[in-house]
C-alpha cells in the first residue's frame, strides 16, 4: 500500500493507516500530525509549517523520519494480513 492520499484507498487500507498513525502519535505527536496534514489534508511543506508553528526545515526532516517509520509499519501490517 502506498502513502499517496486516500482517493483510491479501500477501507481496510484506511484503517491500517489510521492505526499506524495512532501508534506514531504515541511516539512522536508532531511527526504524526505532519503526516496527517501532508497526506490527508494535502498541505504543502510551507502550509504544514505554518499550521504547526514550526519551520519548513523541521517539517521536511520530521516527514522523512515519519514516512520511513510509517512505511515499515505498514509493510509489517501488510505481511500480517497475507
């Protein structure tokens, strides 16, 4: 499953993403919020930075870490379902 927005995602995929985002929020709330704003609200880096009151550079670096973590978690969840 790709993290490219929710337009073509099925309910099972959306629930999986919601679950891993909740787990990420327990570890790092800001990274989870950045992922939500970037992927679901489709905000730009600058818009996300403004919404959270942080620098665009912080958004970019947190997004990289969050994206890697989310991909790893989703890949693990995908393996459990098959």
